[in-house]
C-alpha cells in the first residue's frame, strides 16, 4: 500500500552562484498538518525556473523513498531529510514499474493525476549524446503498437543506421508525413522554444488541428527571466518615450514612478517594460504566474483570463489592465 510520508514546500530564492544570481526553489521544508493544493501549486510552494518546472502539468513533484535509499547507497550518505530532492511529496511504495501516466490518486480532498516522469529533455546528435537509449527502447517494447524512429543530427563514425538510429537529419513535418503519421493524430511535442515554434507552425500549415498539438518547452526560451537572474545595470525607470497616456494613473511604488495607462499597451507588463520598471515574466499568457506581483491599491481586469487567478492582493501583470487608478508593488 503506497504511503505519503511527507509534504514539502518552498518558495523561490535568489542565490549567488559562480558570480551570477540563480533563482531556485529546490529547497523544500516538510510541513505539518493540512495544506491547500491548487491547480498550479501547493500553498507555500513555488518554482524558480518556470521554463523547466511548474505549470499545470508539473504542479507537484513526487519522489520515492526507494530512490532515497538508492542515493544513500551510491553516495554513502545517511543524512537525507524529506524534501532533499526538491520534491513536494515524499512517498513510499509507488515504484516506477507500477505507476503509469494518467493514474489518479486521491489525497485528502485533492485528486492528483500522474502527468509525466522527471526526465530531462535533450536533443540527440549521436550515440554519445543519446542518454537513456536502452531504457527508452526497453520501455517502448512494452507498449503495444508503439513505434520508434530516431534521428541523429550528427551521427558519429561508430553510429550504425538501423542499430543506433534510423536516419540522419532533423525532425520536422516532412519526416512525419514520410512515416505515415495521420494529420488527425494527437501531437505531444517537447523541446526548445524555437523548435516548438517551427514544428507547431509546420503542423498547423499541414492542416493539423491546433487543439491536438500539445507542447512543452524545455531548455532555454526567449522569455526573459527564469533561472538566471539578470543583474546587469539597466536604465532607471522612466515614463514611456514618445507618448503621453491619458488613462488612469498607474503607480509603480518601488520604482517611484507614475505613468498614465494607454490602451495601446496590451497589458500592465507592456507598460512596465516601456518604463524600464524591473519585471519578471515567462509565458506572458496568464499560465505560469512568473509575473505575479503585489496590487497595493485599485483593481484590474483580465484579458485574456488567466488559467488561475493570483493570490488575494496580487495580480498577473502580463494579462491585466487597470480598471482605474492603481498602485503596484513594482
Ligand atoms: S508571465 Fe506567465 S502568468 Fe504572467
């Protein structure tokens, strides 16, 4: 019978690392008693690099006691505490062999669904850069009707077609067509942002339905702030150049600046950027909550409506507009 041993939470912190600042929430502390779990987080928890962690599909991270024991043996350590591996739930008895994507578990009043393993995404250049190759092949063999097709972008001299890989080149819609994949299929894509953008556009141009294209960004993204925090000096906050807004005043209290709203901006994030007010963002569409900031006074409307509203007293600047005079903790 599986058991939940500990619930662990922690919020992102900036730490100095090799002369840079890294935002991370890897340190989790066990909590006692009940905790509210929402669609994106357990209360008191957060993620630092939202390009690689968090979001609806990775809201809660689970790690097994059996894996603790493995690392204790590997590292000859016996000082691990719950949350040591950055996990939210430390569990016992849910082995990788038993748990499947789609399995659901009820804990208290919350229902959890297994969405994905903790696997780092990678691009495969050749056999030397092809981690988990054996494991992936073994797992695929256990799936009825599965099919595997491996592209190496730069096959090495030792790499053998048919044994190590199927073809040389890069993955794109032409490959899918050649493989006979129907355009009515569901497409689950992961990879760097540029790769996802190209492939998604290619699939849409081919006639695949947007609703059937599911993407997840791994690796570096063009978004500005996850992970490493840019500490380079920037311009001091200023009024946007080349225009004078006539809408309600927006006060950036930390920056000591008041700028009038103008509907030419899509969101308060855009106004803040035009003012060089320091901001943090990732998805810019109301999903990741990277841009969540304090709303000191006033109210905002949302367009588009975020996946989940921010905490009481906060706002998501990437998708909100002022309803009147407002004061922001920025
Ligand atoms: S940047 Fe993701 S919710 Fe605002």
